[in-house]
């Protein structure tokens, strides 16, 4: 019996010693790393958990959470947010269902398709030297857009490219002229730069011819010419009574008579490409007031005989324009407006590449290569106009 009591007392002392040993291990948990906590948790008994939890959590949680969360959240938000941006790469005109559309291509970022909204206005270029002195709007009322103007859609592709198109043929105020493009996308400050890289070729909708010009203010400008009653499909050089003429024209509408042709005060001009960039107008006989340069006084020009005339030849009509001023080693770009005395590009409706011989007003024999490349946009190709490449014979 005494042995039994002695054994019980020894067991009790041993148990108290084990509890004393386990106690310090629990108190060391706040100093251990997070990696050691899972390993020590199973060793603790349910009785020790309530005692250790209050001692450890208040010491670690307030110190770590405020320091890490505010510092990381703004950094991750700014990295995820992409600033809205859009850039135009090309501007051109295309034909769809016999309607002319301006087509603008480029790239954008930071947009969803639903928020990709555009504003557009078209204004006469107010550039008398380029053939349009007006400044009125045919679409919109201002070049500065307000929130309600952003209601036009564009196609935004998954790779960030976009295509914006607008029907020019159905603009109620559409008329011949040169038109500055004012365009903007919602979310980007200011209007976008339309650049000077043209795309596509001239198109016709049954009333007007539409094409791009990059020489008006050195930026893409929409040019609109009323379709002439004479097709422009043929061009050549002919000598008539010792005078060299450019012969330009094609099939005429049924309403065209010689009397109608004689009544046209056409705009006919040949512009030297490169060098002096001199422009030579061809006029009917008469006295003309020529505006002064750089604000100078106007001068009078007296033309003693017609420098161009129209001729009906069967079902075709041609303008004959005096080119006896042509010189060797020079290239000439053609401007022709059949019905109106205002500048227009001579866009041909057929490709031409033919060679002729002529003698100029000084008696110099010349070779002339007559070229037309519909849809061309480079200076070397006369921007798609009728061109004359002149060399010595």
C-alpha cells in the first residue's frame, strides 16, 4: 500500500514536470517564424490554445497588416489601369454600295468597344491657294467638341487596331471643295492628328468624285469635285499649226453640245513638280486681275488669245490646252475643273502611259511621257493626277 502511494506521488511529480516543460515552448511562439507555427500547433493541447492565442495574435496582426496592405494596393491598381490613347495611321476614301465613305485607320488602347465613341466635323479648308476660300462647316458646327458630340461608333479590334468610317455621300450640305477633318475620340484630350499619309484612291458616287489631298496645310484633307459631264479617260500631246497642246477628255454625256462646251470657264493649270514649283494657268482671251503676293497690290493680266478650248468630237469631248511653255527635264502635274473656275485635281479614270514628241515655243524638240496612275498617292506618281514627264529629244 505504501508502495502504491509512493508510485502515485512520483507520477504526479512527473506530470507536473512535463507541464512545466511544455509551458515555455508555448510562450516562444511569437518569436518563431510563420513557417514554424504549423509544425508547433499540433503539439499544443486544447487547454493551452486559449492561453496562447490572445498572447500571439495581438502582437503580430496589428504590426503587419497596416504596413503591407496600403503600400501594395495602390501599386497594383495603377499597374492595372491603362491610360486611354488613340493614334491615326491612315486616312482615305472608300466606296460601299455606291456611297463614298471617309475611312480612318489607327490604333487605340485603354478602351472597351462600348466606350469607344467619336466626334467628327468637316469644314471648308479656307485656303484660296489650294482652291477653296470658304471656312463654313458642312458637318458639325465647331472644331471644338462637347460631350454630346461623341456619338459616332468605330470598329475596335482585339489587337487594338480600329477602323472609323463615315458616309460622305449622305451629308446634306455636301458640295465641291476641300474639307479639313476635325475628329476626336472620347477620353483623349484634344482632336487627333489626321497626318499626311493618304490611303486608297478616288471614288465616285454618281455626283461627286472624292479623294484625299495631303498638300493643303500639310495634312490629310478631303477633296470633293463635281463629276464633269466629260469622262477623263484619255490624254495625249498633239501639234496644231506649230503649237503643242495637251488633249484631255473622253466620252461626253448626251446633253453636251459644242455650245455647252464653249460656255465652260474651266480651270486648267500645269504645276511644275520640284524645282521652282511654278504653276501655269491656261485661260481664255481676256483681262484678268491677279491677286498680289503676300498682301501686295493686284496686277492685271491680258491674255490675247484663248490658251485652251473645248471641242466635241463625235460622242467624245476634249479640252485642248497650250503646253508650248514646257521645258526639258521638268515634270508637270495637271489641275482641271471642267465646269468651274476653281482648282481641282485632274484625276483620270483610266491608267495612261504613252510617249509623244513636241516642239516648245522656243523651238526646242522634246519628248513627253504622259502618265496617269489612278489611286497613286506619291509625288513621283503625281499623286494619281495626270502627269507629263518632259525630257530633251
